[in-house]
């Protein structure tokens, strides 16, 4: 699918796109030294987790169709992604204890990991990835979508590398609004997609 207004296209992470995803992760040292984007999945990231274990688990999620992840392509090169899924599929959010304290109702969907290749940052890749994830959620019936991005205002400028769950401004642009604070710089943000 073409990402509107950009040069990018998007595809889901599947058996057919696995090698593109692998090339991106390997070009970025496994992402955070080898997490392979497994942290939000039910298995999580125990302190003794190896990159090999994480890669195998991710591959198993692809085989079992228990992962939803939009990959962004610049021509034929995969340059970023946005993960999404139900709370059951993505139970391991950051600041989970703080999140649980004031929890009223779980959302239908969560935005999990968002990541752009180091050499492609600041060129709209994350924006295309989030657009792709929201389009995919809408196509699956929509509902309440939560994200857990990082506040930027009143804070020194942050390198992209430190914006683990994405910049708040990006989510604001798509209509997400603050629900509650769960860490010094992290918010629960919500968006109703489709329906009421
Ligand atoms: C955060 C990150 C995803 C942003 O990706 P990106 O492709 O560079 O973002 P985009 O170019 O699409 O920017 C979209 C918007 O986000 C905001 N933004 C992006 N990077 C930003 C930064 N470093 N500081 C402030 N705002 C930023 C801006 O609002 C931007 O809109 P604008 O260009 O109109 O100003 C990227 O820096 C990254 O991958 N960081 C590492 C994240 C990570 O470790 N993920 C794994 C988690 S386990």
C-alpha cells in the first residue's frame, strides 16, 4: 500500500516480508543490542534473553500469525515499522504498574514498538508507519486505540534513539489525546477509530 503524500509504501510483517524485516533489524545491531522487537509480546524481555532467542520468538510469532506490524519501504528497502495489536497480543507495555493503577477499561488496540532505521530518521518514516498501522486497525473494525508516547515539551531536545515509544507530537497529529500520565515523560494517549 502507498503511504499517502510520501514516497513510502507499507506492507505487513509476514513470511513474505520476514527477510526485509531481518535486514533492517540486523542493520541496526538487533535493535537495542538484540531485542528483535519482542518486548511488547507476551514473552517479554527477561534480563538473560539473547538476541538469538528473541529472533526465534519473533519468527514464531510470524509463523503463528500472532504479530501485527506494518513495515515501511523506501522502494524495496524496509526502513521502519509500527507494531500494533490487542492488549492480549501486546501485554508488556512500559510502566505497566503505573498504567494498572488508574485503569478503567482496556483498549481494543495498542500501538507497541515504533522504529526507524538510524539512517532514515527525520524523513517521515514513523509517520508513514503509524498511518499504516491505523489504516490496518480501521480495516479490522477499529475501536479504541492506545499509544504510550513520550512528552517532548518542557524537556530538552531528545535524540530519536531515546524516544522508545515515539514522540507525543506524532500521535497528537493523528488525533490521539492524553488520557493519563504513567511516567515522568510518558502518557497514555487514546484515539477512537470508527464507531462511537
Ligand atoms: C522515534 C522514531 C521512531 C521517530 O522516527 P522518524 O521516522 O525519525 O520520525 P518522523 O520523521 O516520521 O517524524 C514524525 C514526527 O515525529 C516527531 N519527531 C520525530 N523524531 C523526533 C525527535 N527526535 N524529537 C522531537 N520530535 C520528533 C516530529 O513531530 C515529527 O514530525 P515533523 O517531522 O513534522 O516535525 C525514531 O527516532 C526511532 O526509531 N527511535 C528509536 C525508537 C526505538 O528505540 N524503538 C524501539 C523501542 S523498544
